[in-house]
C-alpha cells in the first residue's frame, strides 16, 4: 500500500498550474476535462505517478474560490537548501509568510510560502534516513551522521 496523491480544490486552474509547475518546478503529468460533471482534474508532481505521490488539482468549473478551512494543514516539500529555495520562490512571485529557520520546539528547518492558490506549503531540508532506529527522534525525519544542517543565515548575509 502507498499514497497515490493528495487532492486540492483550486478556483483558478491555470494560475494554480503556473504556480506548481513554473514556480515549484513540478511537471503536469495529466489533465482531463469532465464536461458532464463540469470539472477538470490535473495531476502534477516531481516524478511519475507510478513511482511517487503527486498532487491532484481539482477545478470545479462553477466555483471561483475556496476557503482554506481549518482542516487543511500543509503540503511539505523537501529541498537541499531552504534559504536558496525561498529566495528562488520569492523571485518567482511566491510570498514567504514564515522565513526559514528552526521549527518551534524542534530543530528541523522550515519555511512557509503562500502560493497564488492560497494553499500553504512548507519546505523541509532533505534529511536522509538514519541507519540507527534509536537515533530517530519521534515524529521527525531522521538525519544520517553525514547530514549537514544548513547554517542559519540572515537575509542580508544571503544576498
């Protein structure tokens, strides 16, 4: 058993596809219109649906926008350098609403961006699996002994 996809409802499919594909670098894997149901499904991701979980963007033709609601959390993405990634996202028009840094009550470095679709996305640094189960803190990604945490940098030091 494995996760196939996560479905997100979007009010403007073209704008959402530009964000996920052009800003975040995902690929449009497939897109199907369903005129009888008045909706379109678009699947985006970093790899094929056979190999990795993807996002399903659902556009109901008669709905212009959705409320975020209190049940939706976030979509987490893993990146090599969270500071560089936030700079690149900003340059492509994304709004960073929480600058990169350690999460509260932990050491995992996170950042939050608010894309044009009004969904919240967090980015986490790549953390390879730990070779030792006892070295894995509960509820967190594990880091191998070779993992190097990105040094904390101020905005002025990154430029």
